[in-house]
């Protein structure tokens, strides 16, 4: 819910989001947007805590949103809220709502880093838009086989969650080197 505008008609569950990002347009830190239907799939076995930790490695979180469609189970919604995620339920495909919210945060300068957890190439324009505003971007993939190379290449950095190991890659800097490390 934004200041004075009333509830968003597509949001049916409210979580425990950081008030700083919602009320202070000058807030720095990391805004994490999770594409639930694409990340929380049985074949990836992704834990929301791992997604959060990957984003927190970039800095303090200013918002943590999980986007789900109307088919999300009450148990999933409760588990996400218990982990501090603001749950946003959409009446259809979550991509549009997530993309609009992330682009709005970028345009308003509400974060220093935009982290998108998805395997969907559709978010490449959002990452490029944030880059255009001078915001650092991070693509978080649910696994090696669930990774969008286009999204990863558009972002300044990327993290691939794969079981117990997290592989993080930083985009090349001015020296042309591309460091790779494991967290």
C-alpha cells in the first residue's frame, strides 16, 4: 500500500515489508522482487531464505516482495510472510505487476540495487531500465537449468542458487576482468 492511495486491488495479502522503502524515496539498499511461479517450482527446490540471503549479500534489504498468482496456497503465503516477505497476489500472470513495481522503484530511486529472482527473460527490460537509472542490478536464478542467460547478461551481477552452493558472478568492471566467487 502506498501513501494515501488505498490498497492495491491486486494485493490480497500484506506482509512485513520494511517501512523505510515504502515511505522514504531516498532509501538505499536492495529491493528484492521474487517471481514466485518461476522460482518456487518443485524441480528447483529453492528456499526463500536462500533467495533473501543472496540479495542481502549486496546490502540491507529495503523491500522484499514475493509475487504469486491466485493459485498460491495459503500455506505458501503464510510461510513467505513468516520469512518477512510482502506477498503480492495477482489475478493472472505475475510478470506485469512485478515489472511495473520494479520499474517504479527504479524511477523513484528507492534502492541502490535491484535484485530480481526469476528465470524469465521478460524481466530483461526492467533490468536494463534500472541500469539506465544508475541502479546496480542483480539477477538471482533458481538453479543452473533455471537460469535466463539474457537476464543474467543484462544485470550487473548474478547469483545461481543450486542446492547448498551459491554461485555469484560480477559483471566485468572497467578492467575487463570478470571475477567469479562462491558464497
